[in-house]
């Protein structure tokens, strides 16, 4: 890939309302292959198949992060509650 192709691709705006699939669809197959390799996805699949697998992996990661964040918040709340009980307040 030439640097001008990369610059053209990098200059495409990505808005907050853009879906993951729409964002990935803006990338050329070489970039999709790079992401696929990072996730251990076969680069021999079609671009659409790779994108579906990438989206699945990203969604799983986001769900796990959300659960972890929620669990940490719950643990903090439980500790705070326990401290209030122990302090007699």
C-alpha cells in the first residue's frame, strides 16, 4: 500500500454515530487483514466474513469490559456499605 493511499484512508472522517461495520467498511482489505491477524482471524475469508468476526470479537471485548467495570463498581459500593455498618453510621 502506498503512503498516499494510507493518507487518503486515514483522512476519512469517523463520526460518533458511525456503526462498527460502517467504520470497518471504509477500510481497504489490507487494513481489514491487519486487524484480522491481530485477532487471529483467517485472512483468507471474504472481507464481509472477516468484518463479522472482527465485530463479534470487539463486541465480546466491550461486554467483558462493561461487566468488569460493573463488578468493580459493585465491589466499591459493598465496601462503602460495609464501612458504614462497621462505623455505626
